[in-house]
């Protein structure tokens, strides 16, 4: 699944390249799951309840190493959200990634196939499931 960029992140990247404003890489990012997918403008409905917690990871090149010659960078490790506890999470249809330092929207992706997570079931992305590119 290839992650797309939110409009605000596209602007931040372009401003950085044009020398208008610096854009430093965050030390951490947070992945969030959705039951209604966001769009490039934002929105969507986040998973809520059942012990669900967003997943914060180090953004240091270990989870997403350098891009290939084709400009694609897949995740190199599994990313687990744990299991639903006490309630269902519902049908997971999308994921996004926000900056850990300021919560700014970065990437989002719709899952190739929705996944229903019931009480007691877990959810994870396997290594390579998420890919980033500049297209």
C-alpha cells in the first residue's frame, strides 16, 4: 500500500525545497488507524475505544530506511497496534502518519482490503506493507 501525502505536508515539502521554510525530520511519528478514510485535506474517523492507542515510533531510518533507486521506501519492520480489549475496533479502512513533535499531518493510505478487528483480535502492518514515495 502506497502512502499519499496530506495537502499541508505537500506544501511544507515544496516550501522547504524552494527555500521558503525549513522542514526538519521529526524524531518520532505517530500512526493512527481509521474506520472512515481521510482525504488529502484531512478528516476521516479514527478508531476509538476497545483499548485502542495510536502507535508512536522512532523516525530514525530503522523503520523506513533509505529509498530505493526508484524512489520507493517500504517499511523494514512490523508495526503492531496490539489487540482490541473489551470492545471491537470495527472495520479498519485507512492509516495515517503524523509528526510526533507537533501532530502535523504527513502521510495517509487506504488499506487494499478493509480489516475488521473484533474484541481480542490484533492488528499489525507487516514489514513492507506500507511504502512511501515521491510521485
